[in-house]
C-alpha cells in the first residue's frame, strides 16, 4: 500500500514539475517575443505539421523516429555484445586489463565527434551510424561490467572454494548473479549516451532521414520550433526507454528489494 501511494505521489510531483517548466517557458517566450524563442503553441503546430505533412523534403516524423530507433538499437546491441563479455573477461583476469589499459583508457576519453572523419573515410551507410553509436555506448557498459566483477563479495567466493567449487561454477553461480544488476545499470547509462550520439551519427550519414538529421535540416534554416520538436522527441523517447528498462530491471532483480534493509 505504501509503495502504491509512493508511486502516485511521485507521479503527481512529476506532473507538477512538468507543469512548472511549461509555465516558465510560456512566460519567457511571451516576454522575449522572439522567433528564436518559440511559444508552446508554435512548437505544437510544428509537431503537428511534421507528423501530418512531413518535413521540407516530405519525410514524415514517424519515419524519422523509426530510422533513429533502428540505428540506436543496432549500435547499442553491438556495444552490449562486445562490452559485457570483454568487461567480464578483464574483470575475471585483471592482468588482461592492466596490460592493455594504455590503449583502452586513452580511447575512452576520445569523444565520438572526433571519430567522424575516420567514419567518413572508412565506412559507408548504416555502418557509420552503428560505429559512432557503439563508441558512445560501449565504454559505460564495459567499465561498469569490469568494475562490478572486482566488487563481488570475496566471502561468497572463498566459501565456494572451501567446498571445492570449480572456477567455472563460481563464475556461473556467484560472479554472474552478483554483477548482473550493475551490468544493467551500465546498460542504462550506455543507452542514454547512445541517444546523445545520434546527432553526430546522423550528421555524417548519407540518408536525409532520422531525428538527428531532422534537427540539422532545420538548424540550417534557423527554424527553432522544428528543432525543439526534434529535441523533445529524443528526450521523450529516451525517457520512455529508460522507464521500460527500469521496470524490466526491477522485475528481474526484484530479489534486491526483498533482501534490502529499510
């Protein structure tokens, strides 16, 4: 009962926060009275126009959203497929990490935007999107997985060793269940970074479709209403995906709340 009441309270406060932000935007846009600070009604009209009639090239808003989602999921999937096994391997065998960190760590600090010239020269089409989105999502997933392995409770491991458990048994029954919640957190962070990279990825793509490309089209025309529509769409879709991720995570790892101490 308390949890249900807490959810309702949180929902009401979120609606209040959203209302406050929209009211402040309403006041500022009317006070500024500038074409570069559009009113809420102008943003809504731009959204309706993009949804019903498409952009300046006739591409509908739904097509832009679908194209970006496919690219995000592809890049994110590749980041998970590489980052999680590599993080587990280097966490279980730390020598692998310490002997290669002079390569891994400098690359981690290079922003995805810096890789755009390389992506343009060596890649074409869909691979460019996947590569840049993968770059953004990979390291949060990899580093979180790597660190989670090093934080596994040594007492659990030592008890298993005392009873003669093999290394593979310890990995399957102790290490993996212990690190999965942290890996899920790293995946959430990586998904957020992937959405941040969508603009860079679609900026160099050959296709004129995608939410990032939509923003760039209207940025060249200084059409702020359409730009804000694209920005809000990225934020809303990212928020929805994050909430779905949290619900799945809470369901799969519901045992954490059962063993936690209030």
